[in-house]
């Protein structure tokens, strides 16, 4: 079995959402970036934890996963967010730009159908803050059918924590591929 994809979201995972009072974690540093389609005089402010790049690289360097951006930032994840974290260029799932008013138009995360098609029968660890119980059932069904799938869901106001990456590393190291390597 090939190494599982490590699908990485950004908003709510690497960029935490502000609390009700508008505050972001004191551990995160402010950056202004200019996503595709915006002008330099209209940047987007993002808050990134300076340790996230190192922590993600520790997982990537194990060779037990194949990292891929899975975010509405699309290619901007590689050109804007990754470099701020010290990450190498990573491929991305080419997600559409749906006209939706909720991230769960069918009761589950809008990305899921696209990710399912993109993954085909590849194993995956998907880190996203916005899963529903239907997404967890989808992952359990994939796993039951022989395609190991783990969903990791950080609190969107705290974002990715070291224990999430420990969970990823522990899970992938127990897969048949990892044991045979």
C-alpha cells in the first residue's frame, strides 16, 4: 500500500478563527498576504503559528505520508502560506469554487465529494476543522472497505496542535505499509 495522503486544510487548522471577542491565539504571528485575485493594496491578514512548519516537516520527513493542500486557498497555499511556515512547495487538490452559503450543503463538508474522487482508493489522513458526523461515517466506511482513512479535526479557534500530529504519526506508523517499510 502506498503512503497515505496527508490532506491539509488552512482556515481553522493553520489559521485559527478569532474568538467571539475577536482575539486570536497569542502563539500566532500576524502576516499580510495577497491571494490570487486581490490587489496589493487589499491584503488578507492571517495568523500563523511559527512552530507549525517545523511540526509538519517532522511528519513529512518520516516518509510515511504524502502531503497535499486541501483548502479553498488552492495554489495560494503553496505560494503564500507554505513559505511563511517554511514548507516546501506542495501539490494541492484542485477544489472548485462552489456557490454555497454553508460549508455543509448536503449535511457534510462541501470538499468531500471532490476529495473522494481525487483520492480514489488511496489511503488518507485529512486534517480539517469542519467535518460533520457524515464525514466521519464516510471515513469509517472507506476504512471498513480496506482504504484506511483518518479524519483529524482541530478546534477552529485553536487550530492545529502538536497532539494532532502525534495522532497522525501514530496512525500512519501502524498501517501495513509502515510496518513493512
